[in-house]
């Protein structure tokens, strides 16, 4: 289902926990989101991977920004995984072509323009990224991951659950993920999907809230052919939604 919750008054108390996913190089939307949520030094922002590729200069500008912010925590997505594999094995033409075909060309060019030391710093940052984490906020437990919880990194960054996905955690932790554009979780054929996208309430896609403790935040950033794309953000304390 689509959740129609909107941000209300900011909850009282200490810093808030915010989550975004899949900005895919849209640095302008990223900066506007920080303004939209009034992001402060007391808050923490979690990015569920796929910062790189597709838009702008491939997310390298977002990476350089995030690397200087002590209160931003980034997870690894499948696009960071493709980037590291291609850059780390430049003679593996299959890996290089796979990355470039999936939006990596712009990232490759942006990394090439950095001086050697800065490029190494960015790549070391990507190599050190975790691929999942657990936290508590607003009296609830959350599991943050790019794709879906699994016992191996490949599935954690690549798995695409369906709309009936259920959190696998017996303690009730809510899975918050990205990776799969929310429109792929709607039960529409191609014609119905095109019609629905053209008539979306509010003019853009919204966060997907499944009935089994699975939430998907990927609202299509980086896809030039999706005019209804937005960057979404979820505040974990009260589940308020933000869009830019």
C-alpha cells in the first residue's frame, strides 16, 4: 500500500534519526532534503546505499559531502559494489561494462577527474562501508539494509523482495530498505503503471509500507525517464515522510 503520512511537528527530545535511500547522484535533491528536515548536528542521517551512478556527476559530490559529516552513516548498495569491483579490477571487462551500462560511466569520469589522493580517499571510504545495521528509535527496532536482510552480502545489496515481503526478524524489527523502485512493488501491468504514474496524487511516488514490516524508500532518483521521481526520507521517531 502507499502511505499518505506527512511530516507534522518535530518530536521533542534528543536528535532525530532520518533515513534516505538511492539518491543516485542527485546532489541538489540531497541538499534540499537536509534543509527540508532541518538537519542539525544533533540528528543522524542514514543513507541506504546507491549514492553513486546515473545522475549529476555520479554521486561523487554527495560522497565528498557525506565524508565530511560525522553524523551521516552510509551503507553499501549494489551500485557501490559494482563501482568497487570495476575500479578494483580494471582488466575485468565484464565487470567494467556491467557497471558502466548501469549508470557508472558518469561516476567513472568524475572519479577520474579527482587527484590521486582524493580518489583513493573516496574509494577507501566506499570499501569500509557496512552493508546493514540495527538501531532503535521511537520505541521501535529497525533493520537498515539496501536490498533485504540475508546471511550474505550479495543478497543484502542485490535482493529485490516483492510487495508481500515480511520482516524475517522474530523480535519485530522493521526492515527499511531501498534498491527496488517503489513502482515495481505496485501490482500493475505496464499500461496501468504508466497511467498510475501520470496521475499520482501529489505528482510523485511515495514511500512503500508493506503489511509485514517492510518499508521501501526508493522513489526513483537518478532515473531521467521518471518525471515523478523524488528523494524520500523517513524520520524513524514518528514515521514522518519528507520529499524533495
